[in-house]
């Protein structure tokens, strides 16, 4: 859920910065941790952040059932300088409007030894020009559908599926770990996918094969003025996609997937703390950890914290699964990591 009314902006902001952040501006605090894209709560296991975008975890108070996963925020620090970061992880117990930044992001705003800083931030479009992608979860089949969207330049609000060539669209349910699911599947080996942004932009990806772990690249990202139509099968890490036919589109925004190999394409026009990472990676991109914060007076001291999340992986060959998960990504107030439940760290400042 995006906030429509601006909150009070901290006094440390200049008038210029206040003007930039006036739209949906939020005030809070920021810390930092080791950073976790593949193992974070947004389950971006196939995605690498663009070089011009930093990463951050977002407080569970703002999580909104993962609706903010993949959204970008403009963050202004106490010295008035700003960065753009993508939300890729959750920070339970961090407090409303709290950001747990990646180390590079925090360093761009303040000296790491500061540990905790006041910030003002707002949601912005991501500076991404390459096409968005759709990613099938492991274990998908015609009997269980689970898909996420990555590399979108705007927050994704919904994902719909068509099995009749776009005549009708069926809804999916967004899970807390950022996959859109239908526990019964759609009964077919391939579907058309319609992705809608929080601003109402639409991208359509045609003929997406329901293949475990596969990734399909669309023809464009949100806000494209032209659309490209092509049929394709899924692109898997170890599988080369192929396609045998093409389709034209006359919808208001009809953007369709492109694959590694396509036989034909028809275009159509349309009207913290200072942190040292010690997270332990585990199979299936799971990195449970605890986080500790230690504010010290010695600049050379190392203040350790980790932040990670467990993204569920469900393998379901023929039946709908029962998927559940909890996440952890937050600092705690001890000088050394405490042995706690890896999925339920608590942040206490």
C-alpha cells in the first residue's frame, strides 16, 4: 500500500530536498546490514540489482503482503544527499518507515560508524529501461501456478492469467514471499500473463510455458509507447527457449515476451548500525540469520549485523501445495549475535 498523504519532513532537510520528496514523503530511520537479494524476503533468486540501484530491506510495518517488493525509493540522508534503492527484503520489528539499507547505500548517505540516521524517503519509478521478466517458481505445473515479476520499473500490483488468448483474465493471489499463485493451477502447459503496475500500466506476456524455475523476458517495461507481439516458451537457466508462431496485438498496451529463439515477430501499434555481513547461505537461497547492533565510540570498531530471510521453495508435481513461511531481517540490540529462532529476529532500538 502506497501512502497518498505526505508526512512531516524532518527539519534537517533543505527546502530543495523537501520539494523533491514532498510527494508521498515519509520520515523514519535507516540502518544497514549485509544485504541479501537472492535470499531476501522478496524471493528474487534469479535477479541481480542493476548497477545504478542500491538495495534495501523495508520494515514489516510497511510490508503490505510483499506489495512493495521490487519498488524503488528515493532516500535522503541527514546531509541532504539522496540515493535510489530497490526493496528486496523485509526487516521485522524495525519500526514504521524504517529502512535497513545495503552497506553501499548507507555509506552513500552517511559515515558507516554513525550506525543509525534519520532519513526521508518516497516511492519513485525505478531507473530501469530494460524489459521486465516473469519467473516461474520451482514445482509449478498445470495443477499449481506460482509466478513473480522482476526488473519492473514500477511497483507491481497484480498478475492475471488467460487461457483463452486474452478473451478473459483470471486473478492470482500475491503471497507474502512475493509470488502470485493459484493453488489449483490453470490446467494448461502455457498461459498468457498480464502484469499491472501500481499506476495502472499493463504489460502482457504471451504463451508463457509453465516450466519450473523458468524466466521469460517481456517485450518492454511499464510505460512503453509501443508493443511487440511474439509467442515464446519459457527461458530457463539451463534450457534454451524456442517458439514457432507469432501473434499481433491491438490492446492499449500489449507487450509480449521475447525468448532466446523466436521464429517470427510481428509488431503492432497501439493508441543500524555499521554492518559487517556474516549471513550464512544455505540451499534454495535461504539465509537465516540473527542481527545484532552495537553503537560504539571508536571509529575503527566493527559493528556486526546480518539480515536475511527465508524464501520458501515448494516442489509440487501434481497437486496444490501447502506453503507457509516466515521471514527475518532486522537488527537486535545486543553486542553479539544471540541464538534465536532464525525466522523470527526482533529489532529493538
